[in-house]
């Protein structure tokens, strides 16, 4: 694990109107780190994730990616980082129904301007590593929930991003599928040196991370592990 810092947040606040969602949050992420943020529903963990990803603007504090503060970037520059350097996995996959599995997985490469044939080849390689090679031409409606989530993982990692932001990526799956998808997701991310920010309410999922944080009422606390 490379500990050089890729993302950091210092004293970050986020409000919805006058209601605080995140209060004075500090967090840092090294290259290849797996970081879990756990907490009850409504604790603010997803809000913090979308702040860290540059989707929600922080009211106060500073978030830096590879040494560049989000506040120094214009909308176009920040969008380019989200598109080219970040990946996303959502609870329900959010695949585009009109595209095939292969086309869904290739989408980040196509958005970055890569030729279709090259993007599909790269997507096929990642899908193969996730056991989905035979499903490449199917539509999302023709695959199972676990398979759909694997496609979402492939899409998040196909362009070898610096960070993947995963919001309850196994929350919609049964325990067997959840464990399998998480294994494949983290294994592939580690093999690529991609860092992961993983939001989950499941302490067993959080236990798979290198570093764990607990969020309660918008307040983020680092969890110190006992030496084994």
C-alpha cells in the first residue's frame, strides 16, 4: 500500500439549508488505501462521500485531490477530475438500460474520448476478471442483481481511476452475493492501486478496509484498531 496522500479533507462542513450534515470532518486517503465510513442511516456518511468526490460543495473547510484544492478548480476542471480520475459505484448499480453490459462497462472510456473498439476491448477484459465475459452482450434487464453490481464495479474501475467512491455498493444484495461482489471489487481495486472510499452501514463490510471511520450526527471519528 502506497501511503502518499491522494485525497485529504480538513475541517469540512456541509449543510442542507440550515441543517448540518457534516461537521468539521478530517480524513485522508493514501494511494491504494481502502477507507470505510460506517454509521447509521442519516448520519451524514453519504453526504461526506459526495463532498469528497466533488459532487456536493463543502460550506467550509478544504478538500484536496493530488495536492489541488477543489476551491481552486473551476466547474470544468472539477468535472474532468470526476470523469477521468474518479470512479463511482452506487447501491443499485445505476446501469443504463439501453446499453449492453459491455457498453455500460466501457462508458467512462468512451466519455474520455477513447475509440469504441478500444473501449469495448478494455471493458471486456475487466468484465472477464469479474466472471462476466459471457454476459457482455446482454442488457441490464437480462442479468441478476449480483451480476448488475459486478458490471457497476467494472464501469468504476475500467479507466483505472485514482479513487472509487462506493455508496453502499452491496446494500441491495443478499449476503452471499454481497460477499462475492465485495471480494471481487476490493481485489480488483487493490491490483490496480486504486483507492476506495466505501460508505456502508454494515460493520462486516467496513472490517475489510485498511482504515475505518464512524459517522454519527455529522461527526466523523477515526476508529483505532487494536494490534492483532
